């Protein structure tokens, strides 16, 4: 029976992980702290570790994991930019992920952010609770007939595009590997990134974080955005240069910003800091803008997504303990 040490866990992680394993199938060790070089020794006695997006699985961490006998790191997320894969290969540690837990969860949250920010629903909710029923300052715009630019047409980007098409929007897209047949069947037009930025009323990012996509939205590319456009990011925080976006917001060139991820979210997102002083000056500044909406990396947080994450994690851990191949498409090589 495999023993899985799970890091950076919250109550919902434990609930769905335990539900995914039959009685006696897995021995669980749940930790609330993150996996890093400083904490990796706590995995001693486990057969696998399970990490999340903000765990630092670098060389130091992996070397300690190898020393205590770990041969499998199971990521309960799709992204893997926080893992030193070359070091893992060198040490003989298999790294798996959950490549498609629920593209609908993230896509639907993306649309929810757009609707909320555009129609000022969050501001209206606060007003009504204070018995302020004024509509001044709550004017939005029709999505119908507007242009949405989807940057990255993987599973999540495609589902998001299809939802926006349902609003009667024109959808344009950019991806280094375009899905031509899909685009043709859904009325989506591919174009260069600069053209997409200049054309779109809403720009939604759906890309992995790589050296090529780091700060894809920087001072130069933000200036290429259509004046008054809304920028949405539910993918990876470091796709956006926060300093450049704050500058565009201050100058009124950016009409709105809706983000579920933030480039310096580690140590902030997933935590309750309500009794503390926020030490991140740029995040503090973003929170002052009336046309900025921030959620704390919750786009994945649906019952369906959590269930699939737990299912894949448990299945791969059991397979690894039996010497069987991992689920197709989950092993990072």
C-alpha cells in the first residue's frame, strides 16, 4: 500500500483525496506547510509525495526527497514550472501531473470574472448590503458584438472561446500551434499576437508559463492593447508584468483587469492574512483600483475538478507502488 505525503493541503484537498481512495488503498500523511528543500525530509517513510503550484521542488528539494527514498512526485495541478524536471530525471524521480482536471472549471471562472467586472456585480453587491441602491458608476457594456482575444488555445482556451462565442462575440485567437479545424468549426480566427491585442475588447490568457511566455504582457505589449480593453488571466501569474499593468491602469489605458493568479502569489494566495499587514506593495496597489477584480487562484475549485485531481493522483501513486505504468499523458518526460 502506498504512503502519500501531501503538502500545502487545505480541508478540501483532504476531503477529496481521501474520498478517491478505497479503504486500505492508500496511507495518507497530510501537511499544511509547503514542500521545499527545508521541508522535504518530512517525506521520510512515504512512497510518494504530492505537491501543488507554490511548492518549490528544486534541486535541493529533489535531492533530499531522493535521499529519503522518494521516487515519485505527483503534482495535483497541470502546471509544472515549479519543478526542476532535469534534476528529477537525473535522480530517477518520476514526476506526474494532472493535465486536464476540468477545463470547464477554469473557463467558466474566466467568464465569471469578465461578467462580474464588466457589470460591476461585486461593487453592486457591496452597495446593496449597505442599502445603497444607486446605479451610478455601475454601467457596463454588452458582450454581444464585441471581440474577445484568446491567447493560447489548449483545452481551457478552447472551452473559454466557445463560451464567449455563445454570447455572440467575435473570437480571435493566437497560439504557436493553431487548431485550424477547431477554429473553423467554431468561427474562431487566428491572428498574430500584436493584431489580437489591438483588436480585442477582452484579452484572456490561457498559456503555460515558459521562458517564452514569461511577462508576455509587458510594457511594450500592454501598449499594443486596444484602449479601454479588459485583460483577464486565469493561467499563470508571471504571464503578466504587474508593474507595466499598474502603469497602464493609472494612465487609464487599460479598461479593466481580472486575475485569478498573481506573479508573487506564493505566501499570499491560499492563506488567511486578514489580521495582518499585506507586505506586497504591488498587490496592495492593485487592490485600490475600482476596475480590478482579483480572486485567489480559485478557478480550479469545483467538485468535479477536485475529484478528478484526486482520482489521477491516487491512481498514479497506486500504479507506481505496483511497478505499473502511469496513466497516459500524466508522466512528465
